[in-house]
């Protein structure tokens, strides 16, 4: 018999106390891929213990790097590379594996990375990564489900993204730093994780102007050196705990957060009636658990993050009135809707727009987690639902939230993990 973890919550507890935010998943993944760019030793601190990070460790190991991951620290010894390939088995479990494409190609002149394919909420193409690398002079073919890229040495070019993509900006940055000449990335992503990546590359000896803006200029260098850093706090984990604080009517001090990275979320929470005070690296949220209805529309940074849309929907499901949630980044990212409805939420979906009518209360039920952020929204709903909520397939949550039950339990939630047999 195969068993899987499920999370069980007995709703209705008030949460109080302090929670410490972990390092950012989406920042550490591309930074680890940077180790492909230069030989030597890398040391990363504040690395969250997450399934995606372990997948990146496996991927770099399989390429031939020596990677050790203990106690929130990653040590990488980058020397001999066995082959230039990211296999389907790993890429299919983590789309961010595509981050090895740019650095591997620019350093070794060749890279073969499995095409990630779609995901639960849509196709999630990688055309911008491929087109950008082609503009830098790579010859790219798609063979047997793999992207096969070759280039003796990449050449700088002006690349205008038709939409800002976090992944394509990261990949192109890691490719351009070793290209010959100047690369300009226009309409680049400005997410804090991209800024963290660019700053790490600069520490490695890269020359990048315009960091933190949508216009990045990279002057290629002949070689780079290894570097070390501490990973920035995870803004989506922080945003999730802020939303938890409001939905349960809690009193929570969130430590290790960069308030500017979550300013759109705190702005919306204040509109929704939460009391928020900020310090340089912590945010205090206090709430009476009554949320006003507040519309959101997801957008690129500094707009409202798509990675918080599902959690906002959970919050609005018991708000005092109706709200409209518009998803502009991934138009199909709504697998949580049917599960929230099982808990009693009143949500009507029309394409990428959800109308959420706040109900008096949610009722516990068995539900299924369908993706990482959907799982977080179900946990939020379970925390206020009457009775018991069983959330199955929580391996999704382990991709992106470090010790979420322990952190919630520490705040007073009644939450635990159980094994359940996998029925296929
Ligand atoms: N897009 C294309 N072509 C491409 C690349 C992207 O059309 O080649 C489109 C996407 O379909 C989407 C938009 O561009 O409509 C933005 O996608 P982006 O490339 O920015 O997303 P990503 O790099 O694949 C990262 C995060 C996601 C987060 C998005 C948006 C990582 C590892 N993943 O994905 O995080 O939702 O940016 O902010 O950084 C999560 O953590 O739960 C998660 C899914």
C-alpha cells in the first residue's frame, strides 16, 4: 500500500504569537542555478527546507555538481560537469528546473533541458526563454520533448519581452552575463526574486545595470567567480501568514519579512479591515476576524501577486459582502474554487474573474489540494471552518511552505498530519 500525507485541521481557534518567515523558494532556485556559471564553492544561508529546493539539489547533483543541504544551508562545489542535461523525471516535478538552461548554455556552449509541459492550471509556455536565447545566438531545436540549445559563445542583443516573465528574465540574465557584448532586457520582470538574482550575479562579477527596474543592461564578462549569500525572506509565505492573521481574527507578529515586498498585500488587508503596523523587518497584524469585501486583480510586481490570489479568495469567502477577484497572470489558476465550494464558499467563476459572495461561515469537509497556493488557501479556509477539514495530497504544500503545520500550531491552531492510503 502506498501512503500519502494529509493535513487535518479543527477549525475555529484564535491564533496569536510570533511566526518567523523562511527564505524565499523562488529566490533560492535561480541562485542555485548560478553555480553552473563558475567553478568553485558557493555557500547559501536561510535556504528553506522545501521539496522544490531538494529537487534543485538533485538536478545539480545529476549534472555533476556536489551539493549539500543541511540546516537551512546549501554548500555547492561546482567543478567538473558530467553532462549538460536536465532530465524529464526532475523537470516534470519542478518547472523551475528550466533555470539551468541559460547558465549551462552560456558556460558550456550546450544545454539539454526537458520541456516542462503544462501544469494543473494551464499550459505555462517557455517560448520567451527560447526566443530570448535564440536572439543571443543560440541554435535551438526541440527533440523528443527536450529543448536542445547550442552556441559557441552567446552574443549580446536587445531583447524586448512581450510580457514580463520572471523565469525568462532570470534565465536570460544568467545567459547574458557570460555573453560577448551588451544585452538589453526590456520589459523585464521586476519581482524581488529577480533583483536578488541580479545582485547575486553582480557578487559573482557580473556587470548589470538597472537592477530592480524593467530595463536591465548586462555587459558580458569572460568569466565569473563563486559567491555566497543569505536568501531573502519569502514574500508569499509572509503574505499567506498575513492573510491567515486576518481570516482567523488573530494577533500575529510576522518576523523576517521585507515590508516593501508585501506592500500591495498589506494595503489590501488594511482596506479589508485588518490593523497592521510595520517595522524594518517585521509586520504585526491584528484583526477581529471580520473582513470587508475587497476586490483584487493580480499583476506583476509591485501589483497584487498571482501567488496570493487563492489565499485572498479564501479570505473573501467569509467577508461581509461580495468581492471580485481577477487573475491576469495565469488565466486558469482557479483549481481551488471547487474545493473552497466544498467547504461552503459561494464563488462564481467567469473565465478569469471570480465573484465571491461572503458567507457567514464555512464548514469542514474533506478536500484535495491541487497546487501549492491552492493548498494554502484550503488551510486558511480549514482554520475558520466549523469542524474538521481533511486536506489530501499535501505534497503540493511541501513544495513551497516550510513547516507550515508547526508554524500554525505554534500560533495556536489545531492542525496535524496523518498518513492516508493512496487510492488510485
Ligand atoms: N509566459 C509566457 N511564455 C514564457 C514564460 C511565461 O507566455 O516563456 C507567461 C506565463 O504563461 C504567464 C506570464 O508569462 O502568463 C508570467 O509567467 P512567469 O514566467 O513570470 O512565471 P514563472 O517564472 O514560470 C514564477 C514563479 C511562480 C509565479 C510566477 C508569476 C518561480 C519558480 N515561479 O513562475 O511561482 O506564479 O513567477 O509571479 O519563480 C509559486 O511559487 O506558487 C509559483 C507558481
